[in-house]
């Protein structure tokens, strides 16, 4: 099963994508709507850009914006919820002390040292490391990535599925092994990131190049304005989650035990590997990998994205590399549990992990999106003039009521 890929062919795309207010534009001529996984690759980049551009005129669903929530029930008893955002994010913040981001020097020094130690770890990996340490390091790396993607991102930040207490506890331990701060702080920043996507208030924002997006945006302090916005993010759902709050309270203890001592101590204590292997491979190289994989989520668009302002792409060569329109898909449909950060909507390892958990009864209510629902959502957006993200969310919620309870077990496209 694969999530649909979103593309729309709009004859009058220039007018459509430039329009900041669909209602005031007066007319919306959607001459031809094409949405199909098979035809997607035949579309030109400009077609997709029309959707992406129009999506960026909206504020993606977040919690710190000025929004109202509408709830209703369909005839078959399924509850649908629609969030209508009324205040679009502004990208024209005046450059002042209030919006300036200073360098975080402790982070800068730490990052320099981590790179030196991690790169040396590559040499140690091939010279002083036993196979069992290699497998152990790979396992811890996978745990950390799953904790960040399946846990902090898809479960806690976007609520794309429900998880049992056992699964949430395991994901909490895994997320601690990612070394990216507590779940609470991670989610708060990520919600602000979605809410202020690609504006100066976005904590991962960079309008320059890949290096700025990958490194510099992550080693700066937040601006005073961002600090204020961060404090306004609605975190009530996580504050009622005892596992999240337990980790937040004891992170100072969990982090050194699970993230520092475990990977260094285990190779020395249990299978007698070298000190170099424990410090430079199991700790430094692993940390460097997990950190850069996580940061790449916000910087990869400079290389593989389709935004005209970042990377011109007038050919379909980009599909040969990514086979998808990620990560734009996720910003249009953040509630889809299949949002593949690595270019595979339906077959990524995080998606597979969530499906296995669902088959075991640990994860329930997996939210996804069918092609028909995407068509309805896009048509709804054009007809009503409402933000595309909200319309897609409404159509997706309605569509979930019609899907079989165990639809995630079927490895087929949803049409
Ligand atoms: Zn997200």
C-alpha cells in the first residue's frame, strides 16, 4: 500500500499560484485536474510547483497559530475534525534584534568536536572495531532514528496514529537514544516549524543553501521573537501524556545513561572491544549519523526540493534520485503516518515499523490518505477558497471512515 502522490495540473496555474487570497481572485478555473500515481511522473515540475506554491500561501496545521477547530460527525458515526487557520504566517518580519539569531557557541564547539571524533570513528570502524560492536552501533542508530521519526515526529508531533502505553514507553526510550532533546522540546520546536514553515520564524529556516540548512540553522540560538512564539505553542496533549512528562522531568538522568554510558560501556564490559571502538564508533560516529540524518529533513530540499527559490528543477531527473516529491508531501499532509522522510511513502522502515506495531495491536487508528480523498480535498479547496492543507485534512478524515480497519496490512495502492 502506498500513499498517493499529490500533483495537480492547472491550466491557469500562474494566476492560481500567485493568488494570496483565492476568494478575492474572483475566479478559479481548474481546467484539468490530474491526480494519479502513474501519471505523476509525466507531469512537469511547474505543475507541482503550482500546488507547492499555493500550499505555502497557507499556514500548515500547527498549534501556535490563530485558528479555529470545527468538529462534526458523518453518517456512519466517524468523527471528523477540521482546523481552519485564519492567520497566515508572515515571511516579511523586519530584521531587528528581536529576530536575529546569535550563534550558540557551546553548540558550535560541540559540533566541531563531534565531527572530528565522528570522522576519526570511520577510520576506527575499519581498523579497531569488532563485528558485534558494529551490529550494536547499527542497532542503537536504528533505535534512535525510529524514536525520532515513529515516536517524536509521527506519534507525538502529528498524532498520525495512537500507541499503547508499552509502545509509547519503548519509543520514549528510543527517542532518548537519538540525543536530540526531550520529546516535549522536540515536538514544541517541530510544531513551530510547521506553523511558520519557511518564514523567518521557522526555527530550521534558511534561505541560502544546503550547508546553512543542514548546519548553521541548527547551531544558533532562537531569536527573542521565536522564544515568544515557542512559549505560545499548544502542548496540552503532551502535558497529559505521563510518559512524555516522565522523560521531560528525568531527561538529565536518562540521557547520560541511555545515550552516553550504554554505547560506550557495553562494548568494553560485555565483549571486550577496544576503547577506541566504544568512544569513536559506538558513541561519536553514531551521534554524528543520527544528528545529520535528522537535520537533513530540513535541508534536503536544497538538493532534492522543487522550490524555485532554492533549487531550480525543470526536469524530471529529480525523480530518479528521490522517486517522490518529499518532503513537500509531508507539509501538505502532515497527518499521514506514511510520510516517508526518505522518499518512500509506503515502504520506508518507519512506516514498516508502525505497520508491524499495528499488526501486533500496539498501534491503532493509523491515519492515511487515498487518491480519491486527495482529489476531493483539492477540489474542495478550489471550490471553497479555503487553504489546501485544511481541505486535504478534512477529506482525509472523512475518508478514514470508509477504510477497512486493517487496511495497513494490505500492500496495495489505495484508490
Ligand atoms: Zn512534521
